[in-house]
C-alpha cells in the first residue's frame, strides 16, 4: 500500500515532469532545437510554437517558472483531472505560441513558461471547489491587472535582464491571459463552469 508521501508526490507528477524537462533543456545547445524561433517556424518547424515553453534562458528563469508551477500545483492538488490539466496546458501553450507568432511579428526568439502559467492560473481557481467565488475573482483581477500594467510604458521589461538572462516578454503573458479568458468564456457558454 502506498504511503501518504507517495500519494502526495503522485498528485504532482505532471508538475515534477515539467520541471525536470525544463532543467534538462538547460543543457547547452539542446534548447536551440526547441525554442520559439520565427525563422525555423517559417521553415515548417511548427512544434516550436509548443516546445519553446519548456526552454529557458537560465537556471534562475527555470526556478521562477517552477515557483509558478508549484503555486499552480498547490491550487490544484489532486482535485483536477490530469486530462483536463493537459488540455488546458496545451490550449494555453498554443495560444501563447500562436499569439506571439501571428501578432508579434518583430519577435524572433522566445523561451519560457510564464505566458502559459498566466493563462492556467486564470482558469484553474474557477475549477477548484476551495477557490471558487471571490478567491478566483480576486486572482483573476490581480493577474489581469498585472498584465495590463505590463503593457504600459510604466513597466520596465528589462528590469530582470541580469537575473534571468534576458528581457521579460510581456506579450506572452498577455496572450496567456487571452487564452485563459477564452477557455473560461467557453466553459461558461457551454454551462461547464462549476458554480459555488
């Protein structure tokens, strides 16, 4: 019979798997085959719209996104089906990758998971019994407010340059929020959004 520790670790296997993959892709040269690279995507390497989210600029960049994964895992615990979680991840990943490709034509390269995390953190609290209601709406307001602030001249996208190894691509956060918002609206439209 599995111990309590085994069950807790089992509950977070998707988060641990994503974290392990992000660490693996820090190996020099490996991430170059998977990063969002506009020229390579134009040549047919469309997997980069998805795979670029697992590539990072530095260990600090990975750890920052791992903190976001841990927060997401804390909210989810074992109360959300893995199938739904994988579909939501894929939707947000393709929403961010596609958004950057079609609506940010100046962007040549992008790596990181933060855009996807913004979208997922917008949706997941509305699905969890403990967070439905005002906590979910509060988190939504915080995330949307942060992303809107990032789109203004008052936000310095290079403030973390020395910490993570590059500038923050705030448009990825915006497209993540848009993808998450579309997911929520679709759930509400089809009556699939749980109520209090």
